[in-house]
C-alpha cells in the first residue's frame, strides 16, 4: 500500500508540473493563511451555544422559583440543562449577576432593584410579568400607608425585592426605621400566624421571596385585610418602575366573593436579566420559554402582553431586540437546536475562509506573475552594470576578457532558471540581451 507521504509528494509534483511551482506556492500560502484565520475564529469566538445554563431564582415555593422550574422543563426539550440556584429574591439575584466570580448566566430582577447603580455588563431580555406588592394587616380598614405609623411592620429580609420596595414606600409616607415604628426584617415562616399571634401588625409580601400559597392563604383569611392602594396613581407617577394593578371584586373566588371589593395594587415588572456573554441562541430559547409561560392571560396580565421589550434600568439586549422584531435566527428557527448548533460551528469555520480566500485568490495570478518576472528582471540590473563597465574608455582587452567571463557565469545562471512555457518570451528575451552584450564585448565597444 502506498504511504500517505508518497501520495502527497506525487500530488505536489503533478501540481507543480501542471501549474508551475510558483503558482502552487502562491495559492498554497493564501489557503494556509485563510485556514489559520478560520481556526482562530473557530477557537476564540463564541460560536457554539452551551448546553448548560444557570439561573438565580428565589426561595423555595416563591413565584421566581416556580417560574424557573417551568423554564427548566421547556429548555430540556431542546437539550439544554437549566441549573436553578435558590436565592433570597431579586436583590441577591442582581448581586450574583454583577459579580463575575459567580457562575450565573441569567436571573429574575424586579424593576427598581438596580437603584442608582449602573450595571454595564448586564442586559435585559425584557419584562416577563408584573409582581404585585401585597400588604396584609389586621384591624380596621386603612386607606393610606401613613396610617401604619407606630405599628410593627414586617418587610422581609434584606436581599428581597419586597424589602427594598417597602422601605422606599414607607419613607415616602414618613415612616423610617428607628423612629416610633418597628421595622421587622426577619423572614417569617408563617406570616398569617405572626399576624394572628400579634407579633406583627402589618406584613409586606411579594412573590419573588414568598411562597405563593402563603399569599393565597392570607387573601382567604377572613381576619386579615388586603391593603388597597387608594393613591396607586400617585405612587406610579412618583416611582417610575411601578405599575398600577387592578384586582377586581370576586376575581379570586366568585362564590365567596373574594376579594369583597375592588383592590388596587402597585408593583414592578419582573425583568429577565442576563450577562453580556449570554449566547444568542440561548437568549432565543429563554424568550421562547418566556412567551410560552407568560404570554397567556392571567390575573394581572392580558393575552400576549409578556414578554415585552421594555427599556428599564438595564439596556435591552441586541439579541432580544432582534427576537422581538423578527423572532429566532434562521438556523434555530429552521433546524432543531442541536443541529443548528452544529451548523453554526461549521459556518464559523468556513465563513472566514470564504471571506479571505475569494478576494485573495484573485491576487494569486498577479503574485505568481510577479514572482516569475522578478526571476528574469533582476538579471537585467546585472547586465546593465556589466555593460556600463564595458563602455568605460579605460577598459582594455584584459578587462573585456574578465567581463566576458562574468557574462558566461550570468548566462549559466540564467539557463538554470525554471520558467513555465507561458513565460518563455521573457526568458528568451533575456538570453537574447545577454547575446547582445556579448557581441558588444567581443567587438570591443567602448562607447554607446
């Protein structure tokens, strides 16, 4: 069996004999440069979509945790594994995303959580839901938050979206920690029990850090009232990240008429926030899952209202903007995720080659001709210098004999040049000029 080395040598010899060695080397150099550039792009660019993704969600039972689990099931259909990290809520999710040492790709963040800080390395994939703030209390009906001054108010632990928003709202009503009002920041296992045992008077709750069943239990507790924000329009205008939400009478339970009155709530939207490094294909998958989960009508949202390309504290991802405008990219829209990923990797290797080689190959014949002509024309410089020497008046017979010997060496070197037949005119033209100089020397020419 013929060895691969011998086969390559034979192929090289045939190419040289057919095209000429210069052309083969020129094209080979261009191809080598193109392949090298393609390999560099293939190795260093983010071409293939990862098969794993990490999301920072919320406490067990919270709306954030339950939503993350639904994302997990949908992404599994495309072979992407979603790792869910429990957290204290929106605030901790944002801290994890902003910390490059944390292995987190995406997280749920409430509008307003960023405050005055700037997070240039983070971007939003859009808003996915409203997150209503619910305030439960015992006692007579109250219409203003300022009526809770002097009470024991639980706002949840630091790191939750409830905690930060509650502090901001209480401050607007002149209620601050350390005054005559007791601000409790503990994480209540059973808020209903804490209210019944008179350990607290008011509880602020949101789904990012509270089990949804707890909130439903409180809504059905006849001894607990759900605060209705009579000043909801004013709050929304003062804090731009908030939205006014309407909970109609009887919407929770028609038979028992719960709630017994129209309730007006306020709350931010939930944003799907990711790092800049998130792969475009994974961005599309997450938004597809968000559309499947949040696109249906709900208690606080209309059909198709979410996900939405709303600009907030975080700039909207370019990939998300493209998705909202045209949907998924062609590859991931046309092929299964695994196949689209494979095609993307192949294209990442081939496209640089095509982009470099097509223009470069146009110059291959020019480079080739220049290489051949340079072999011929460099001898003309030697001939010119020799001929100028022969024209000098002081040149005698001995010097002309020396110049003739030099000319013989030049002719011998020229005869060893390998030139393709297509450049034979240049080769024989050079030999003719060598003969012309020899005749002049033999005739003893001393002047032009």
